[in-house]
């Protein structure tokens, strides 16, 4: 047997290499996302106050959120476990880019009738008959989207329990595989935020993906991480770093 044949024989008799694991033993799978340390619960616990306390304490002033701006109706706040969502009517130009970008990302087409954030509904006369808003009023527009209620009526009245809280974001989302498109969620919501998509036959609502905020040219919609709010609270002296370590 030649030296070349011997080498080939040895090569074929070697055992196959053990597969390389994507993660170390005992570690979390790569697909499993790490939950953020700073959430609504931890930040409010660290500051020892509610969202109203953060407003009064001036923690949110750099984002335009003050007692005066809220009282005037200019600013609206919504919170999820991972984000604070701020809409500013004074910054909204009514361009409706948020609606188009929302559906482009989530539905693959610019279709404002099923947008999860809505300006068009309030474009002409505002959100009510006596508001004097909209293009035929004072040219102020209302950016409407899911309020992410603590006790969501849409989920409560869904007959097939198709609406649940997303494990990662905490937002109330619709499971399209379960939804039967009956429209009970829209009827139960005081603001009629869920809509039935005529093409899919299922309900659609805001999932707090943040695409509208990313694409708004005027900063009328902001998705603020609780981590940033925690840092601002530290800067304003509302909470100490020692409290964060203890938490």
C-alpha cells in the first residue's frame, strides 16, 4: 500500500467532529431575548411614585411632558411595561406618514384604512363634533392609537380570547390564528381602536412596534425606553444610584 493510500485510509477512519453548540452549556438559547432590567414596574418602584409623580417632578420635561402640556390636551401619555408612548398634537402636521409606515411594516402595503395608528379619522373636524380641531378648525390633529389599557375591554369581550399581552413588549396584541373577525373588540373599545381587516377577516390593532415614531418627520410620536426615564430620574435627583443597586 502506498503512502498516499495509507493517508486516505486514516482520514476516512477518523470519527466525525462533534457539532459545535450555538450556546454554552446551561446558557439561554440564542433566540431567547433578554428581558430589560428597566421596566415600568422597576422604574416606578425606584422613584417611589407613579407616572403622575414623574410628570410633576419634571423627569419627563425634556420630552415635552409637563403638567401644563397634559392639561391643555397637547400631550397624551400611554405606557407599556417596556415603553412610555408620548403623542404631541402640536407637532403633528397631519401628513399621515405614520399610518402608511405602520401598514407597510405590518401588512406589506400602504393601506390607511387598517392602520394601527390613525390621523385620518380626525383630520377634518377633530376627534369630536365640538373640538374645533382638524383642517376645518384650528389645524391641530389627534394621533389616535391603542391606549394599552390596564383592563382592556377588547380582550375582555373577545369571545375566543384572541387578544393577549405580548411577553416581550407587554402590548395587547391580536392572535390572528385565533381571531374570528366578529368585531366585538372594536365595539367594546371606547375608542374603537381595533379594526377588522377586510382582506384577512381578522382584527388588527397597535402592537407598539414603534414604526410610526421612527418615521414621523416632526417627532409627534415618541417611544421612550424606561431605561432612559430611569437615567433622567437619576439626573434630576428623583432617585439615587444606590436605590437602583438595591432594586
